[in-house]
C-alpha cells in the first residue's frame, strides 16, 4: 500500500476548488444510477432522490448528538425507532422467513 503523509494545508482553499477536487475524485466511481449494478447502492428514483436531498439539506448542520437543542430531530429519531421496532415483532419476523 502506498502511504503518504497528508496534513492540514497552511491556508484554506476556495469552495470552488473543494468542489472541483471532489468531482475529480468521483470521476472513476461506478455509474450506479443506471440500475445495472449489484451492490450496496439503492437509487429510489429521481423524484424521490430530490425529496431526500431536500430533507438532508434541512438537517445536515444540526447535531443529532444533542437532541435537547433540536426537538425536531428527537421526534424523527423516536419515530424511526418506533417504526423499526414495529417491524421487529416476532410475528413480523416469522412472516419474513
């Protein structure tokens, strides 16, 4: 394995440069959106992806580790846990097998 030292730069770089570097890194990624790939990727569709992106942008800067500051995240977490718990009842597990 080729290991080289990566450290923090002495000065920051522009947002445009960050995006340019990320796009460059992404160029060789597998084109998974065409649906012809078996793997750990799920593309729900363009319409659904837009909703997911909007929801992500609404909450991406909130810190879910401190739910006392973000009651919306507490509610979303509680609802998610309740939905998963509902799917994990013995009856549902037996239906899935």
